[in-house]
């Protein structure tokens, strides 16, 4: 796979600039992040930095914008003239952005000092100004957002689709479809522009469009073989797109944190689902994507110049002077017949300067920096329709006729310079040129103005396809995560270019994917890298606080909540983090106050309502919990945690059928969550449908093969069906995997008793009693009944 050449980078920069400044705010921020990842700011170029900061400020994230431009604006420069740091000249654009951020957050003195210092030391420059275009796509997007919040999902899906059809670059419309539960198919994600059929050969050429709305269908895409395929385009600074074949993180030696049998680390969750049931278990391992082979940078001519048969059509063989972007060919010179006896003997010659100035290829190469660097033998190798161009370049002469003539050549041609030159000019004027595409103006026939696309059009097409491929991969990853296919999302993100893969946007998706798979060690590592890159980030910090709640890390959770409060006290993420901090300390009343405050700040925040419901369950206020869960579902119908919470309430109140309905609804939304599958199995088991319960337990084991809790529930169902041999074969390795769980040894001892293995049963019961002394009465009763009594597990 080839890399995007420096010749196409200006076109890519132009496209990213337009998408970052002319799109709605979420879409602008997405493309500004990609721009800053692909082209980080340098000492002399802060354009991507300024644009990303402007998008942050437009998205009501002034602290992130301030952190981004703080170093370049000279905020920390001392006032002492003798300090060497005073010699550094600050960036005026960054200083102006710091002043705007300080004005937004109320730090007026700091903004005034920074801007005054910049005015004294550098000349004022402008900042990019966002100007979202008002189009039909933006109108459909607004209608879709209103319909989504107005509980009209069908109308929202229809308008999202129309907006995406009007403007295929509109990222917000795609994410809206994924969030509402109707993601586009993999085959229809950010498709290439269609190639129209050429019904007529007489059409005018058009200049390349640079409008970001919609995707351009340039003339380059209409010529077969001219527009490169996705397999021919790679990424800037990437080795085949996967960063050398390594994934995001390397697993910890020893498997990270020790396994806990309870869903939330609580032994009581062996029989009762956890209160915080918004987790999944790690998916089975899947083979990694193949690593693309590394190749050296190919020849620039062979990479960006298609065959001459595509650059120059057949009809322009004798009319090479037709400019590329002209709507009509220039008028041909008058035809003259040579008179006299020598007319048929003398060959018709064309002056070299005339041919070189009229050659479209030379016109395109010269502005791009290598017009004088292409040798004559390179142009000789180009063919037109399988025949030589015959441009008459010999002896290695330069292409451009304006080049200075060597002194030795002037000395050789001094005596004969007049007559040959005049002869060539006369023959050039009298040359008869026959063309199939151009006719006399008096004949009344149609003039064929078919011209090849310019090199600028080709470079823009290459840049658009390169960017479209990156956006397509990001869209696939987002789609996988919206469907809770977390492993596929991580694998798709791993194919991005190295600088995009390590960007905050990508790390956010990776952290959330690991979080949904309940791989808390890897999720915490991803969140840590995300905060290092964007320390003032608010998005996804509510999930990070819940992650720290699961890991039972009060100091880290307290630090996070205080940090978020210092950023913005009016954000729901800050209050959710504070509520999790109190919940971890078993202060449910204070936690409830914080979660309720989060719902007041953002009434449509489904996660805040759900956490209120979980705290109500902890306080055994089930009716109140149901009302909170219903509010969450009203805000976001696909929030599976709220459906799980309602099922948990109904199961605790003995309404098994209602619990089964809500658990199944949660499984429909997230079919890969092992906790939800186990919950469905538990309610089926209570309904004496053991066979169907085992089916759900096996599905849960498929998605969480390393979870001892999931395996234990399946084994217990096998024991209920009196399949003791199979249960013993599964319990023995499980007791080694989780040696601290008394319930495993208790069930193993019961199976040994039913198979008349009293010595093995005695060892298993002794281990269970040592781990949990409260099981002594249950063990005694089971021994007396020879294993026929049900185990009385105590929480």
C-alpha cells in the first residue's frame, strides 16, 4: 500500500479545513480532531491547532481549548527580561484564543496580560471563523434531532438518512442513526462517489469542486483507471495501517486483577444480580487483522500519474494545445499548402517549443514543482493509445523552451542559425492538422470539447479518497460499539493510522469498549492515556467514575470528582462522579442527592436517572426505583441498564414474568452482555424451565469464557438436571481457577456425595467451611441427607 504523497497533502488540508469550519458543531469537532492528528502543529504552522481550539470553544469546552493553546501563547512566560524564555516569540493566534477562553471562564486579568504581551511582541493575525452552511442537509439534521428528542424515532431515522444523503460527510447524521438504533449497513458507510455512465462524448470539462457538501464527483472519478482504489491508498506515517502490528495495549502479566466471582466483586452476587449491572464480560479471542507489508515509497511519477492513454484522449493527439480546463478548444491555425516542387519532398516539422508549450502534461507538471525536473526520456516513455507521442525531443533537451541554451550549442549553430530556424517556423505554420474532434466553424457540426482532468483534480480525488477511507474506518468502529460488538470495534480502530489511532477520539472508544467488556484493567489504562492527552475532558468521564467504583478505588474516584467539579459544576458528569464517590462509601443518601442534581442539570441524561434507581434499590425503595428507571427509558429507549434495573426490581419483588420481560428487552439491545444473559437464565430457572436456562447460560459462557460466576451458574443448572458427571468435570478446574469461593467447593462436595465419593466430598466441604464458616449448618444437613438437600448458601 502506497502512502499519500506530499503533492496531495495541500488538497487534504483544504478539504479538512472546509469540513472543520463549514459543518455543524459536532461534525466540525470530529474533522478538526482528525486534522490535528494527521497534521500536528509545528513551530511555524498552528493552523490545525487554532481550528481545533476554535471548535472546542464552539462546543462549550473552553478549558480544553485553553489547554491546547496555552504553551504556544506564552501564558507562562515570565515578565523578567533576563529570562531566556522571554526570547521566544508567542503566537498571536494562540494568545487571542487564550484571551477568548479566559473571557468565557471569567479569568479576565490573565487573558488581558497574555493578549497585551502578544501585541507588543508579534504582529496581529486572524483566527479561523466557523461558518456552518445552511443547507437542506443541515435542515434535515435539525429535524432529526428534534424528532429524536420528541420521541418520534421513525421521523428521526428518516431525516437522519436524508441528511446523510444530502451531505455524505455529515458525521453527526451517521452517529445519530447509530445512537437511535438504526445504524447503516457496513456496505453503505461513506461510499465512494458514484461513477456516472458516459452517454455522450461531447461534453465540457469542469474544474474540480472543493465544496465539502456533498462529496465531489469529479471528472477524475469518471475515467476508468484514473481514480485509485482504496487498496492503493494508505495513511500518513503508518505501516500498513496497524502501527507495526501491535494492538492498543499489552495484557498484564498474570492476567491483571484477580477474578472476582461476584458481578461487582461481592460474593452475594452469586445468586442475586449486581445493582450496578451495566457491565459485560470479555469476548472470546479473535484472530487479529493481517498486517500489511511494508514497502518503500514508490516512484512519484508512477504513483500519481496514470498512463498517458488516460491523461490525453485520442481526439487530442493532433491538437495537443487544448488547455485542460477550457470550455472550448482554441481556434486552429489556418491550413496552408506548400507550393513548389519541394513541397512533397520536405517533411513537415514542428518546432519543439510549440509542442512543449502545448503539451497538457507539461502544463500540469510545471506548477507542481517538477516541470523542469522531468527528463526527455521520461516523456518519451509515455504512450498515447498504444503509440508513441512523437514530441520530437532529442538529445536530452529540456522540456521547457524557455530554458537557457547551453553556450556550446550556440557556438555550434552560429553559422547556420538563421536559415534552419526560419524553415522550421514556416513549416510549422504550413502544417496540416487533421482532427476528428474539432471541425470547421462554418460546417455547423458540434465541437467535441472532451478534455482530460487536470492534475489538481486528480490530487483532490486522491486526497478525498484518503480522508474518506479514514472516516469509513472510524464509522465502522462507532457502529460496532453502538451495537455492543466491542471486540470488533477495537479491531477496527486498530487499523487506523498510528497518529489517528492514538488520538483522544480513538482512545475514548477503546476505553468504552473495554469498559463494556468488563476488562477494567485495560479500560483504566485507556482512560488514563485519554486524560493525559485531554486533562479537561468531560465526555465519558461518568463511565470512568463508574469504572473506578467497580475497582473500589476511593482515592482516585475522589480526585476525579473534585477535578471535574473544578472544570464545570454544571455538567452531569461532575455530579455523577461525586455520586459514585459517596456510593462507594455506602453513603446512599448523599449519593442520591448528587445523582438527582445531575438529572436537574441534564433532564435527558439516562445514566443519571439509572444511577438514582440503583441507589433506591440499595435503600429498598423499589417503587421509587421503578419511577427513576422509567424516566431513564423515556430519555433514551436503548439504554439497556435501565431495562436491567426494572427487571432487577421485579425479580426482587417476586414478579418473575415481568422480570423476564425486562431482562429479555435488555438482551435485545445488548445481546453480548453475559450478565444480562445470566439474568434471563436465572428467571427461567425460577420458572422451572431449566433446559432453556442452560441455553442462556451457554450463551453467556460464550461471551465470557473466563468468568467463574457465569460458569458456576451453568454448572448449578446441570446439577438441577442431575447431570453430576458433567458438573464434576467442570467444577474441578473451576475450583482451581477461583480457589477463594466457598460456593464452588460446596457444590462440588454435594456432587461427590451423589456419586458416593464421601472422601472427596469431605475435603470439598472442609474447604468450603474454612472459606465461609456460616456454611457449617448447610454442610451438616447435606451430609445427613447424602447430598439430596438443597444447599443453603448464606450471603
